[in-house]
C-alpha cells in the first residue's frame, strides 16, 4: 500500500483552498460544495467541510494538541518562511537538525503545518 490522499476537515473550505492553493502552491484537482481535492508532489490533500458548522470569520487559534501535521517540502525554508510571514501567515522559528531545516506555521483553520527540507 501507499498513501494517496490525506483529508483535512475544515470550517471554511473556500478560505482553506485560498491558503493551500495560493500560498502553498497546491493545485485544485476537483471541487464541489464542501469537498475540494488539491494536488502537489504526488499526494492529494482533500479539504472536507466539517458537517453542521458554518464558515469562520477569523483565523482559528492554533490546534497545538492535534496529533497531525502536514509537511511541505521546500529547498529554502528560510525564504519560504519570510514569504509566508509577509503574506500574514503565523510562522514559528526555523530549526536545523543535522542536514534538515524545518519550520512550523499555522493555517487559517488553526492547523499546524511544516515546511521542511526533508
């Protein structure tokens, strides 16, 4: 078996699409109300509306206790971090461990994600 798709449940699908498409560079593969599939680098990220909840009006607080983290490859974490900060994304400090550089950020839904050279 191999991983083909990860599903992220979100309050505001259009806002999440803008973030993952426009800021992280994923492309929309398919779209219907409450369900959007985005591709990038061989895996699919599906955004699924949380049932019975409406769109949020402000960025959510970071979900620091979530056991999940989406990781996105970048050859230059420092410049990607600077670009995302300039776009208003909450980004944390850059860390280096051996040959790997990584940095966490928070998407508009409060999900922690990572940009990494790994």
